[in-house]
C-alpha cells in the first residue's frame, strides 16, 4: 500500500525533533524520508525511485529485502532470537566455520562484534596483548571506524576532532600513484618507495614499540586505492621482520565487493588478523568480527582473552550471515561481480576519461570503483579542495544533485564519486545507472578551468 499522504511529514518531523544524526550539524540537515527498498532501489514517500550506486554505506551487498536473508532472520527469530556469547550456538558456530573455510589458510577462529569499528578495536587489542607493544601504524588516507581507538587510527579528517593522546597511533603514506607522495611515475616505483617509507617509519618509531600495522586491503572511502603489485607482500615481510601484527581491514571490501570472499585473495600478502562487517550479512542485523590466525588465537588457549560483548555472535545476525553464504554460492555472486566489473563497469568508466574533461582518473576492481574529478587534468587540481565543505564543495553538490535528479543515488567523498552498487544489481540497471552518472558528469565538466 502507498503511504498515507502525510506520512512523509510525520517521518520528517519525528526525525528532525528527536533523531541525532552521525557526522552532522543537526540544524543544517534535511534527511530524505525513505519509504521502502527492494533490490538495488529505494523509494521516497513521493514515489521517487533511487537506484543505489552506493549500496547505502557500501554494506548492502545483496540489496534490500533479499528473500533468503529475510527468511533466515524470520526463522531464527522463531527458533531462538537471542542467546549470550558464553554458550555454544548452532548458527554462530556454523557462520564461524563458513568464514574460516574461505579465509586464508591458518586463520581458523572468529571473534564476532557488532560492526566494523569494534572489529578493528578488538583486532588492535589482540595485537597489543600478544606483542606487549602499544603503537599501531595506519595510513593517512584511511577510515577504520568511529569508536575511540578506531577513529584515532583513522587517517582522514574525521579523526581531527576525536584524537585521544594515548592511542599510540602513528600514520604513514600508502601508495597512490595518481597523487604520489613519493613522486613516482610507475606502479612498481610507487610500490617500492611506499615500502621504503613504511620501513623508515618503523625504524624511526622503534620496531619494538609497534604492535600492529592496519591497512584497508583496497582503501575504501578515501579513494578506492588499489594496492600496486608487491605492496601488501612487502608489508607482510616488514611485519615478519619486526614481529609486528598485520591487520587487514576488510570491513568494506570483504564478502564480495572485489569479486572475492576476502579482498586479500586478489593480492599478495597474508594478514594475521582480518576484520570484517558490512558484506557479511549486508547489514540486515549489525555484525562484524575478526578472523584470527592460529598463532594469535593460540596465545589465548591457556590465558583468558580480556574482552567481550553482550551481543557477540548474535543469532539473528549470524543466521543472516549463513544465508549470505548460501546466496553467494547458489547465485554465483563472486563470479558475477568479476564479470560485471570487467565487462561493464571498467570499460564504461575508462570511456569517461576520454569523454569528460573533469575525469582525472578511474580505478577499481569488481564492483568497487572511484572516479576522481579534477578542475584541471594537467595539474590534477581536485574539483573541490581536500575536506571541502559549504560553498567550496558546491561543484560536487551540483554533480550529486544531477545524479539524484536522474534517479541514481551516488557515493561521493571530497572530489570523488565511487561506483559501488549492490552486487545483485541487474545488468540493465547497472547500464542505466552508469548512463545517468555519465550525464551528470557534464555538470562537473562545467567547472573545468
Ligand atoms: N573500516 C572500514 C574500511 C570502513 O569502511 C568502515 C565503515 O565504513 C569501518 C571500518 C567502520 O565500520 P562500522 O561503521 O560498522 O563501525
């Protein structure tokens, strides 16, 4: 049934009066009241449809209202809606087994959390416990979550207002050839120089003070930065040489975004801890976790692990996770992500480089791509300044408005637009959405100098 005519006003009124929103100046926002969602589309109360090229917060891998996930949650709710973490539970154990079966060899155990930030929080705690060291190295261009350790490890401006002095966070530059901090001109050079810089950072900080290095396998919100060949392998070697724990943050890329179970499967280098959330069950019930190497898990065989959460391994969340595995396997989700990425998204985006003067670079893998928008292709001046807000961000605002006008909900961050639709998107919708973004890029072209 269609919502009552005044329903949107009620939703907006309650929201404005009582919901305190993330990352926002509360009086300056006007959140869209959303009435419904199905597959890759959601609707507002006026019946406007939005094709979701952002998968909400890059978590809705299996789309809205997937019947298998809904049925799994409903059945589990009918059987046992909740149970505390100290007991053994069937779906919790089954999901942990399924995850360990697709994880790299030697990572057999899973600690469940409620989301991505907590997963990183616990991974860091494990690393500190087993090394007896405190510092953690992370990239400037990174996001690891908003709890106190995770936001301190985050590189991007979201950490600025949140830093706590005892976090032990040390930041370094990761590889990013388009804006190379190392003045490299080839991927091989960028990889090698980024590793030299990381090694220098380790040596100058004192290897014996560093518990962990945390790296998004493909950096997500900060630019879909794909690691150059050899880089992650080099990180592994540096960690081995100095007894440092390598944490792969796969909260955004794990479970299908790159056409792999874990992003690391597409690259070299094996982490000691892998953190995940989002794609594990598309966010139908909050869930995240840490996949743990045998060596680290073994350290807590006779010594208790000092940490826990009331909802660790919540049965409703785990049931949705088990169903996710079934859907991925039955419907060949990983294969279709690779196919659509290579056959449809990549050639279309590469075509935009020739067609749109505002497109500086496109990069990505699977169904995870960034389009970097510039004012000037020669100088690579970004379309809007780093961390732009207000009037400075107007060109990106105009682009976003044009995309929404065309019925596509895009993901934008600073001067970038990311293409990250649900992994179940039909080819027809994918092509249609890309055409809308293509048109909207003409608006960005208008700002080219
Ligand atoms: N790590 C990465 C790479 C992320 O992209 C995010 C969220 O976007 C997080 C961690 C934090 O996850 P959550 O918001 O579930 O706490």
